[in-house]
């Protein structure tokens, strides 16, 4: 038996361990704020770009310091379940796997000190060869595989337009969810494209409002016809909670109080923005109003550069409701990437409300509250926001195909759809 040198043996173990790393949208340093990823010049867009196109993604984040550091970024290819795969970087990247962030500058005319970092991808010296799930990793040091140096991980999608997707968002066929859920049915047309074993090679994920936490994964066709795969379940695998229209507030100008803000007070530690007290919407009749489906727009109306001139403010959230002793209440939106550990509210017995105070950058924000059972970690919107079939939501259907030649999951189509009001 051939014995590997000890150093090479450790390297092999490291690579094998890394190959099964599950990637989430995550921030690993408390001083990092306002991570944003969107198509170039489209801050309300979602992080999807077509393979071998001229499209780019913008990546932005702030570090709450006056020190300007040199950070690096790089990409990792992942399978359909967001686990890093073990194909060599030189196979799925044309150029370098990692590059240095060269665009950074200090915020100015603000009460809070921060350094704003930004870059675009693909870059001239680094371009993806394959479609698929990708993780953008921002790290310090020199080795992207050193997890102790990771600062940010963020999921993004590079897709092909190889097959067609015909989708429809309807009321659920599951009777118990007919008035509270939304069902996403679709067909995949693959005429002229070879899929040898759809049940093994094809996996489909559905995203609602870019929230990976509630995504439906590993969907398989229920009917296989010539050139068409049908995904039309009767047992709820493709049904989402409808939710309700998102709560919102704006602080694009600190001098003015918007409709959802009760007061803006300047204190020694910065501006404090007190939102009007929220109440649960779960037992009220459905109502519609314009929203951004959970999104956020960073903006200072008095600034020529909102990235550098928008200040950070303390935003006070309040949800008036009786205390729930076996559950916790959280506030979430795309501003915190719908993380597994979102921002928790604390019950104030004096005000009779769940409260949270968050340091957020100036702009326009969508947000909502949800309840999480302490024992089962189940997230529930029905008591705080309500679930309604009529709610407008954005959906993305992501079609993965395992390519035996490339030994990885490609994304052969992405279809955007939305439920109607």
C-alpha cells in the first residue's frame, strides 16, 4: 500500500472536509454591516446572472471602523444542496479563484465611522466556466479554504437558458391551505436537450422573495412525457405560506419624519429612529399596499453617494402583543438576509410589546415579525403577520441538472414568477 507524505495526507483530509461544507448567507464579524448583493445598477434586483453574458453582480458591505484593511474575495462552486463540491477551481473558473478588493473608502459626514467596500463579479481576471450555485466568500489572509479567515459568505446563482419553464402560481390544491398558501406549479420543456434520467439528474428548488430559509428543495417531476417534465403536486410539496404585505419604514432624510416613524431623536450615541408601534396582523382581514417583498434600498436623499454618505441610525421596533412564554419573536427582512439566527425581540412588560433596537443604514426597509417555537424551532407568521393566498410574492424556480461529464450540478434554467394581488 502506498503511504502518502504526512503533509499531503493532511491536505487531502482538508479538501475532503471542505467538499461537504454547507454554505449559508452569513456574516462572521460583528463589525460588518449592510451586506448587499444585486445585479449591476439594480439595487432591488436578485443575485442571478446568466452564464457567459455581460451581466455582473455588485457586492457591497461596511465595516464599522476607521481602519482600512485589505480583504480578498473568491468563489466556490456548490451542488444543488449548497454544499461545496470537490471539482478543482481551475475547471469552473477562467482565471484566478481569488482577488483583492480594491474599491473601498471611508464614509463621510456621518456620526458613525465606517469603511465601505465594493466589487463586481465576474471580473476581468476571474470568470465562471460553469453554471450553478456559487458562494462568494470575503476573507482576510491568503487562503479561501481557511474558514477562520472568513468574513462573509453569500449565495448567488449563475444560470443557463437551456430548457424552458412554464409556471403558474395558484391557490393550493390542499384544502386546508387554500386560503393561506400559494402553490407553484410548473412544467419543464426540454425538446432538443438530452436528459437521460430525470428522476436522478433533475432537482428543482423554488424561492419565495429570495428567502433561502423557506425554499423548497429537491423537487422531482411527477409526470415524465416526451420533452416535458410536469411538477404539479397534490400533497403540498410546492406550497408556500402566503404571508402578508410587508411592513415598511423609511429614513432617507433624517430631518423629516415619515409616516411609519413617530420620532427621530439625536442622542450622543447617534440618531434614534422610533417606529410607530406595530400590532399583529394575523387576525385581521387581508389588506394590500405597495411593498418591496422584503427588500431594502440604501438611500440618503441629501447625498450624492448613498453608499458613503448614508449614516447609521438606531431603529426601534415595537410589536404590541401579549407575551408568549414558549416562543420567541424575531424581526427579519432582506436587510439581515433571512438568517437562521435573525434579530430577536425582547418583551417589555411596561410597554406590553416585543422590542428590538437595530443599527441600520439610512434607506427604505421592508420588515416583518415571526414567532419561533423554543422547543421545535418552527417559524410561524400566522400570529404576527397572517397568511393570505392573495398576497403578492416573488418566486424563482431554479432547475438543476447533474452533469456527469462535468461532475457537478448545472443550473439549466431559472424562471421568475409572481403571485397576483
